[in-house]
């Protein structure tokens, strides 16, 4: 059993609440999924959409039904006295023997972590972000597309490239050169008076904030190339932690930041977003 030293972590598991087995399928095969949320004044922002994503992953991956009553009670207790922090809920299929086949009896392990909130997101929302284009392209797997599984090696490679080239962030394409997302966020863009977002049925993650926005405004999903997206009036990236952040440029193409900030303000008035 491997002990965890993070004092802000709680493990929900019948056998042991302070360790994870070396035979855990999440550790060995990436057999699991997770969600990351913003905690404000003891409340998990957009929890409804995080819960829906967990349920979708549970169903699509064939996990046993999760006990959300216990999960939500534990989260509420962990978030007490938290003004601003990050909540991560990670779920594995639990212990399994050698080999890929699922065990006949499955006891999922749920790891709930409370982490510091990044201190640069407020500045990004006000000043925008610059994107380069990653050379790492996302492969096609419709059975996993949209989900936030534990299989994140593509994102690890993208982050290695960012670090090597000293980029702040990058836009990521698929093998057909369609725009998918950034290394950590979904992309929303504004063309001809309409809001659009890349189609994610073959690759990419359907982020919670993207799903939240689609419940508030008409959001058109379509395949889009890099050249096409550069014709947008304004482009944004978004996730559940940073919110809605304007993109200043992609490579050498610059966008109207003043217009983006106005659209950002108008959107939040229209959607009555917090």
C-alpha cells in the first residue's frame, strides 16, 4: 500500500482511508476518471455539471454506480472554511489482478483532494493569453472522446513542449489538423454574431465550463481548422478554474482584445453568470 502525504486529501475506500494499493487499476492502467472544480466560499462552483460529467464517465466506462450522497457529504466537510481553492475528485476502478480484464467484483476508490488556487488566473482574464501551436497532435478515439479519464499522456507531452519552448500556452490540433482545445482548456470563438466551439466527438475533453456555457447560450459545435479559427472576431479559452479567458493571439495572428473584453462582459450579463 502506498501512503499519501497530502494532508488535504481524503480517500473513500472500504479497506483503508489513507493509502492506495499498488494493484489499483487507476495506477496500473489509467482505469478511471476525474474532475477539477473551483471552490468559492465553501461551495463547489458548477457542481451540477461536474456531477453530470462524473456520471457520464461512470456509465461510459462501465463503473459501478457511485454513492453521491457520501461523496457530496465528504466534499462539503472538506470545503468548510475554504474561501478560494481547488477541488479534485479522482475515481479509479479499485484493485485488480494482473492483466487488463476487469475484476468480477469492483470497489471503486475515490480520492478527494483540496489544493491551492492558481494566483495568475485573475490577471489572465483581464489581459488575455497568447497561444502558440503545439506540434503534439491528439489521436482519434471516439469511445473516450469528451471524457476526462486518467489517460492524459498526450497532455503531459504537450506540457513538456510548452516548458521546453517557454510558451505560456498552446492550441492543440488533432491528426486531421482540426482545432480541438488548448493544453488545459476548451476554445470558444465568435464569428458572424454567433458563438462556436470545436466539435469533440473524436478527441478532446468536454470541459465543465464549456458545458455550462452551452446551457446558457447557443453554442455551435463544428470542425474548424487553424486558418478558419484565425478569422474569428474574438477567441476565448475556458475551464472550470480560470473561467472565460480572452486569447490575444495565435502565433502571429492578433485579435481585438478590447472587443473580446466587451463580448466577455456582455456574455456574463446575458447569462447572469457569477
